[in-house]
C-alpha cells in the first residue's frame, strides 16, 4: 500500500470517529438547550397568567410578590419584569445585574455594543387605576450561553486537531519504522557487507527502496567477486612470471656465473707468476662472485625459500617470513632491528593466501626501510580462533605516514592483495611514533 493512501485512510478513520463524538456531544447539548427553552416558555406562560391577573380585583402588592417570585427564580431567561404604579413608582424589586467591570472579558466584548430598548405596557385595573408593566432586557444569560457554546465548539475543534496530529505522528512513525532497517542496510553496504539483505516492507515506496538496495548489494557482491577473481588471476600471473624469471635467472645466469668463477679460479692458478694477468683474473673472480651474490638476493625476492611449495607439499610461510626478516636485518646501512612473532596454531593456509601474506609483509618492510626512517619494526602473524581470522600486524617506530601524501604503488598493491582475499586493511598511528599496518583475513 502506498504511504499516502495509508496515511489518508488512518487520518480519515480518526477524523470520522472524532466527528461522530462531536455530533453525539452536540446532540446532548441541544437536548439540554431544548429543555431550557421549554422551561423558559412555561415560565413565560406563568408570566402571561400573572399579567392577566392584574385586571382582577387583587391588591397590587400580591401581584408584585408574584412577579418578584418569577424574577427571583431566574426562569425568565432574557428579561426582567417590573411593575409600576400610576406615579411611576416601582412596586417590584429592582434587579441586581453584575457590573460590566466584573463580567468576563468575553461577555464584555459580546455585550459592548448591544442596545436593547425597554418594552412598556400600560394596563387598566378594575378600579380604574393605571399600572405599567415594563420588560427590561437581561442579555447576560444569553451571552453566557452563546459563549459557552462557542467554547465547547472550540474545545471540540482543538481536540479534533490534537487527535489528528497524534494520529498523523503515530501513522508516520509506524509507516516509517522500516527506515531503520533501510538505514542499517545502507550502513552495512557502506561498510562493505554486501551479503545481508533488507526485509520487505508493507509500505510500497519503502519496499521499492529496500528492493533497490538489495539489488545494489547483489550487483556489488557480483562485481566484488569478479574483481577478486581478476585480482587472483593477475597475482597468479605475476607469481608465475616471477617463478619463470627465477628459474631462467638460476638456470642461465647462475650456471654461467658459476662457470666464470671456475674459469677465473683456474686463471689465478695459471697466472700466479704473472702479476698483471693474475690481477685481471682476480677481478673476474670478484665481479662474478658479487654478481652471483646479487643474483641470489634477487632470486630470494622473486621466489623466496618457503614459497616454492605446491598444492601437495604446501607453503612454509613461517620459514619464508623468517628468511625475509633475516635479509632485512643484514642490509648494510639500512639495517633494521626486526622482531617476528608467529602463532598459527597448526592452521594450514591456502597457497594463494600464504603468498599474499608474504608479499604484503615484504612490501610493508620495504616501505618501512624506504620512507619511515625507522630503526625497529615488529611483525606478528597470528591466527585468532575466536573470530576465525588470520592477522598480520607490522609496526615500526618511524615518522609515520604524512597526512597530505597519497599512498604509492606499494600500498596500492597491498590493498589489492587484501581485497582479493576478502580481507580488511587498517592503518593507524603507533605510540609513541610510527605506523601500524594490520591486515585481517577470514579463514572459513
């Protein structure tokens, strides 16, 4: 159901209910007003009877008392009856109206410009005496009644508006309640969790939004899966190229350099009596040894010991990391004090993940040596069984990452490997100085 239709139906129902209540209350008020009018009509009939009796041979004092009784009972709602003799002397009691200053301001406003004339009627008594009956207007009860009716209508209207507002707020709150799930779904998508789905909503507009977000999450999941697969293929191709290059360097250059060393050693023995030739042979031997040493270092980077396993024999990641740390510690002027801690608890890692972890550690150490000016670095590789994830943490005591400098290709490669293995990468400042890199990978 549409949100507008739902709101209109609820508001219409509440409005009809309030109108029914107002109609019932109006009927009760009208019934009371009719009773008052009937009673007033009866009192007027009594007044007419009293005025007709003025022509009877009864003392005027008794007539005045009878009229005073009608006046005192306040049954003559809109006027006050006065009886005057021939000389204009008042025989009945004078009314005691409420002073205008003591009336409520609404009554004063209603009666401010009201000017009702006094009606006088002269009657001849049986003895020939003339008396005057004067009807003096008394609009205060009528104004009070009118103001009371207006206040009742105002209260009814206020109650109707208040109930409609409350119903509107309640309906909006109920109708928009699924927005919490939608916002939570958007937060999950923003955090990278594309597997969760938003439940269907009763409101059509919100349900369309939820379904659109579900389709978006599904499309993102598919794209991320394709991206991971592409990254896996690229990294596999890269590792294969490194393996081929390592084999070619080892088989071609390694053997030739070894042969050159053998030849140089032979020349040294044969030219022992000729200093010039011996010096040349010694230079050949030293240069070939230096090139061979650099080649071995390059081979260790391309295909280090421990990552040469396969599906059957597995990959010795811990040995590869120890060798990596040993190499970094022995690099001349840029030597680092490296500390390695591993706690895999016998967990077997997939070959792709093992290679990715090694390459991330290798790139992280390279970044530390090139950019951080650090003297110490701590590396830990632990399996967290409670969460079922593998954590690689590299912390240095260098100058950290500058705020206005964008990450380079090395950090981009780290992010790609983390993404390809469904991991999470966090960079944070270390205390008191330095940078901490933490890469977490699910093992499930």
